[in-house]
C-alpha cells in the first residue's frame, strides 16, 4: 500500500493553487502513472473476495521523502480537534450553498486535517457547478493525502472523468470500486451507471459494453448511456436494438432516450428515420420537448430541406412548445434558404418578443436571411446591433454583400476585419472568391485564391470547389478540368461537391473520355457509393453516348433512390431503348420504389416510342388514382407527342384544348412537329401561332415555323412579325463539334475556311452512297434539289467526312449540333452508317440520334 499512497510527481498542482474559476478542459495524460496504483490488474479482473482481502486501510505514518515536502499538515498546531474539523466541514457546505465558493475554498485550504466528509463537501461543491477540472485535481490530491473515496465520491469523480475524458483516472476509480466491493456483478446501479457514462464519453465503447453486460440491475440511465454510446460511434442498428431490448425488459424509454436517438439520426442526415422515431415516440405516450423539435428543425436546415424544417417548427408551436434561441435561429435559417422574407420577419418579431434577438446565433441567422432575401439594408442594421460579433457575424454580412452583387462593399468589410483584428478564416476568403466569380470577375477571384496561402490561410477543398463550379457556370469547361487536375496534383482530396460540380461540364458526346477520367478519380477516392455521385455518373455516361457505362454504374450501386431509377430509365429513352426503359420501371416497382412525376413522364414516352397508345393512356388517366400524382404539363406534352406520332392529331388538339393547365412550349412544339410531319397545315399553323406568342425570339421555334412555310408554301398564315424579322431572328450560326482521337473540332455551315481534303472526302462519300450534294439550306425535305454550294454545305456532313477520314473504323463518330438536323443530313448519316459500318452519334437541339446499320434510334421522328 505504500505505492498506493505515494505522492504523485511534483508537476501536479498543490491544493492552495486552485483558485475558483470556470471549468477548463484538462489535457489528456495529465494523470500520471502512480494513480494507476489503485490496481495492478486491469479493471474487472480482480475477484471480489480477493479485492476485499487485499485492501488495507492507509497507514498515516507513511511520509514522503524530505526533499519533496507534503502540502499538509501546515506549520503550526500539529492537529486540530475533531469538533473543529466538523465545524469547518459544515462551514464549507454553508459557503457552497450560499454560492460563496471562494470562501469555501479558503476554509478548505486552511484546514490542517481533512477527512472524507471534508473532501466530499469540497469536491461536491465543484461538481454541482460543473467545474470538473477542479474535481479531477482535488481527487488526485485527496488520494495523495491517503483519503480513500467512498461510493458516493467515486460516483462524483467518475462523472468528472466522463466530462473531461480523463480515462486513466476513470480506470483507477473503476479499479478502486472493484476493491471496495461496489461493482461485484455491478449490483450498485449509480456506480455502474457512472462507470458506463465515463467509458462511453471517453470513447471506450468496448469497455462500456463489458460493464453493461455485468450489470445485474439496470435503470433508465443505464440504457440511455449505452444508446448514447452506440449513436456516438455511428452504430445505429445496435442503438435501435438496445431500444427494443430495454422495452422488452420492462423499461420504457423516456424523453432523453428518444432525444438521443432522434438528434443522432438528424445530425447524421438520416432525417426520414428521425421522423419515424418521432412517430414512435408520440405513439409510446412521450411528448416531444423543445430539444426534440430543435434537433429536427436544425437537421432539416443542414440537409437543405428548409420547407420540412418550417413544417416541424409549425408542428412544435401547435403542440404548445415554446422555441428556444437555437430553434428560432434554425427556423430563420430555413427561411433564408427558401428566400421567405415574410416568414423570416415573423420569426424576427418572435425573437424580439422572447428576448433572443440579441443572441449572436439569432443575429447571424437574421443577417443571413435578410441578405439572401435582398434586404441588404436590414441585414446591415441587424449586423450593427449584434453586441458581440463573432467570425460568423462578419462572414454572414460579407456573404450578404457578395450575393447581392456588391463585391466592392463586401471587399471593404473584408479589409475592415483585418484592421479591427478579426482574424479572417478560410470561409471568409471563400465567400469573397465565390462573390467575385459569381459576378463574372474571374481574374479577381483567382487573385484572391493565390493570396490565401501568403496571408496564412490554408485553402480547403471548398476553395477549389468554388473555382471549379464557377468556371463551369461561366462556360470555361477546360479551365475547370485543369483546376481539377491541379487540385489532385497538390494532393487535395476532392469531395462529392467537387465531383458534382465538374461532371455536368462533360456530360456530352465529345467529352466521353473525360467522363471516364473523372470516374477513375471517383473510384480512386471511394466516392462512387455516394448516391448523388452515382446519379450524376449515370446521367453523364448516358449523355456522352455510353449507355453500357451508365448501366454498369447503376448495377453496382446498391442504395438506389427514385432519382437513380429515373436516371437509368431516361438513359434508355435517350438511346432509343423504350423496352429496356419499361423493364427498369417494372423492376423499380418490384423493389418497392414509388414513381414520381419524372418517372411517369418517362414511362408515357416509352410507351409512345413503342407505339402502345392505349397503355400510355392507361398510365396517364389512372396516375392520380394509382400513384396519387396529378398530371402536370410534362405529362400532357408526352401524351400529345404520343398521339401525334400515331397520327391522331385531332385527339391531340382536343387533349390540349381540354387540359386544366396552361399549355407550355413543349406541348405546342409536340403538336407542331406532329402536324408538320403528317402534313396537317391547319394544326401546324395554330401551333405555330401559340409558340410565337409564348417565345417569339426562340431560334428553335423560328426554324420550325420556316420549315412549315416551306412545307405548305405561301398559303400558310405565318405571323407577320416572324416574316419581317426573318433576316434578324436566325442569326444563330449552324455549327457542330466532332471528336476525333480525343481532340474536338468545331465546324460551321457556310464557313469560308474548310479543308479541301475534307470537301473532297465528302464528295467521295456521297458518290459511294449514291446521293448528290443537295441544297439543304432550308432544312426541309421537299425543296427543289440542286447542286449544293460550299456556302450552304451543312456542317454535320463535313464532320462525318472528317471523322471517317481521320479515325479508326472501330471508333464511333460523335457530333454535337446546336440546331435540329435537317432531313437530308439525317438520311445522309443513315446511309453512311450502313455503307461504312460505323456508329454515328449526333446530338442536336431536340434529341440524340444514334445511327447504326442504316437506322436511327429516333425512328425518323424528331
């Protein structure tokens, strides 16, 4: 036992060095090895009988060496009388109850002799005030003086170890509890719960499980600690299993139990499960409190589901629960994300009413809300009224100016932070970079990006993401890819935002190899299992012409949601595979995934491509009954397209005339296309008028109407405004891009610079496939055929000739065209695909044409 009572090294603080102060987190490892002399064996390893027989009372004659003097007893009288010690202990208790902790400590430090009750009084005074670092220090000094804590004091010390995560001292207390007989089969519930909480908060879930398994008696606190530990470690299934076990053993979960589970799921982003647990909580008779609702509101806000956050807030108010400052701040943030100014102002009034408006958290949310809603003056006023601004306050105001387009004002505030000594963090810099790049000042954004490191601010992944997303948004796709490559060269790990920012830039036919490069990066960083990334990959592979790649990503992805299914169904439709699209729809229903508006629109189109009008009508007219989805404009457009394909133009017009919604551009365009193909001049003219009234300056509409003019001659009553503006409205250049050996070439109709070899190759190809060079400047099939001049040669023909002459025969020809293909070019591509046995992919403004073996995936209807 000499080792047990031996003094700790002199680096430990002395009792008189403990002035009353707020609790501060001690550094790990401060408790030195001698404290582990409570037990030479690991916790729970010593049998109870052995522990009792080996424990002896301390011998007060044991003294430390002379060169390391003890703190007590002090010089003066050798010992105070027993009555004086009792009275001093009572005095400590009295001072503590009267909130005079300084006086209590003075009395404690002045005592020459202190027993267990004295130490308990002083440690208890600190513990009830949450000053756990002082509890730890006093516990160490108490042991050095040879005073052994009882079960009550061990519980207090274990509680302090839990909050300060002092694992070594906690294990020592566990060992002492074994020796004192408090934990034989852990029958003492308070001590067992304290041990459990200590191990859980120190991250030792395995040790906590062993303690939990040896506890004969368990109360609600026992179960709460274990559930909290599992949630903290991300073991959600285990936490829910414990919830079921505790109810099976007769312990009903309380509000703390439910709040632990709900808040953990909300923080993890699994809000659907959090809402399911809320329903179970209410069904069990436990009323949600403000903590429950605040966890849900905050969780929905952080998951960008602001509308659901406000719904939870309304439910909370209807239940009579008064929100706290955190709830109000979260609800205001939801209004900010949804740009709901009036609702945000109502919450502002409520914050004033309950006195939380001057809270920095509410103030920051209000600044953000007013700034995002365009009320920059109100945001500035709120910012000025915040008494103690933090870095989030400054960032919110800088972001407000930047988002409103006032980059100059934002930069002034940005510089003012430095002059006032407010340290700008990486978020501040990112806000300024984002503001400049959003307002088109790329040069200034890149300048700030380069300055960050020299100003002592390390760039994070978000800094790179802003440049990549901004470059894509401004149309600089190749620059975005260069930044992405440089980011990887500097060993900056991309996240899902990086991938989602750059993938859309290369979701086209001529960049399919770049999609594969990005996919390799995704695979390298193990990001493929992210649902959003998987969906983006399916979409990118599909649009780049690689349906097999899209299907491979889909098949490997296990956690498919409705968006995943929509992506693969639309991919099959894009590539002209309606049967496969319908098979995916059936598979989706078998897996229990309910369709949404997009799914049903795709299914109707798939039936249309297969010519199954009755099946499409069955889906359309029963969708509200079967899926609780009311038909919208997209569904009507799909039905008009189906009826038009089958030649039932009058039925298509009747459907438009009777629809309860205002027909959109897509509805009238579907009717115009059908009427033009089937030669119904009356309906074509009617659809043309409606299209012009909706979007008179759209070049696509202009071309459709001019095709109609050429189809029916001057008898068509085309609106005068279109005819008079003919020369001006069609200024858009007919151009296309073609990918050859990983290089992209841009060709334009009427381009003065065309390689003579390419023209010669085109003439040779036309001779081989047996057609002449027709004049196709009008883009219609019924114009008079005559020799095509160089100025009228359509660019997709040149692109096909260039690709055939300069690429291997096994490579697909990939072309992107900015306007709709004419029928002559469409026929030319079919004949070339058959003659040269090449697959040709051409994406025009209307659809993807997949030519193979003399046939096109559009089935000559586009």
